[in-house]
C-alpha cells in the first residue's frame, strides 16, 4: 500500500477507505464528515457506510474516539434520518455514543426550504468512543455570567431529598468549560472542494480528544483540513480519499500550510 503523499508523520492514501482501512495501524482519533445523502458531488465518491464504520471500529485503539459530523437531506418533504441510523449502527457494532454534539453554522445557505419549515443551520457531531474514553482535554472558553461569585446552594437527589452542592464555596472562574453546541462559521474560502471542513471545527475536536504525538485519521479527507490541523497541533495524521484531485489539494496544503481551500 504505497502512500500518495508522505512527509514525516503525515500520510495520504489515494483509494477507497474500505480497501485501505484494514491495513492501517491503530489510531487514537478519527475526525471526519462523510458525504451524506448525496448532497454534493465528490468526484464520484463511493461510500460504503457499514464497511467504513466497521473499519473505523477495528482501527480505533481502546479508549479512542471517532468524531462523525453528519446531517440529513430533505427529500419529498421529509428529512432522511441518515444521521440517526448511522449513530445507531455505530452503537450496534460496539461503539459508545459518548456525546451527541451540535455544529451550529450560524447561517443558512440552502434554497427553497423556508416556505414550510425553519431554516436548518446545524449538523450533528456524534462523538463515538471505543470503550471508556481515554483522553478529554476540555476547552474552557465560555464566559461565565457569574464570574467571581461564591458557589452555594443545594441539589435534589434521585430520591427527592436535598443535599448541599459538592462545589459549595468555590469561586466561579472567568471562563468555564464549553457546552456541546459549538457555533462555528462554515468554511467559505475558495471553491476547490464542494464542502470544505471548517478548520476551527477540526482544530477544536483534535485538541479535545487527543494528545500531542497521537495519530488522527480522516478516512474521507477531502482537501485535507483535518490533516492540516493535526500537523499544526503536533499530531500524526493519516488521510484517505478516492479523488486524486483532492489528494493533491491536501498534499499541497500540508506542504504550504497557507494554501486556500
């Protein structure tokens, strides 16, 4: 299995994920967004979800994480539910559904859907773990409204009784741990890829679920955003894509680091 691109600890393979995943070394983290519901043209991408899901389970180390960013198309007035079916299938094959996060895009780019429904501006980010999660580095950038206040009070137990809060007496810090709804603007720079992955989204997931020196995988790497962020954050990275065009774009971005999408 000869890499399309290889430089230090970053490797890109040109081919189908279902063919390449079985031969990869085990990784700590996968961050990816599959081409769901044929909403975009990805250079003739061949997507075998169940095979890729099983391949990801096998290639993930115990305690490792897969971040699966996905949404649903609306066909004949009904959302497909692809996202839910995929999440449940991941559970069936052994993954834990560790967290269901929301990627809030803060804008609306589709056409013709607003006559009968509210504008869809989010995607699911399913955080799947293989067993008990091994790494969590929480991002603490949420401005606390009660900064400086001394915590006190009670909480209600399952049996209805009240007890004092365990953190009573703590002083509220200026910034608290981020919630699981992330507001991140979509990547709009350039047009070399029909659905470029936001750099900040990949960046923040890599920080959250891996450590320096770990290996990050993107089995549908497209223009290479996950790989670029992994490199910038001191991780190793493996990318796979069926399109030689996208492999080339990803390789150029990794070499130049500032090449537009």
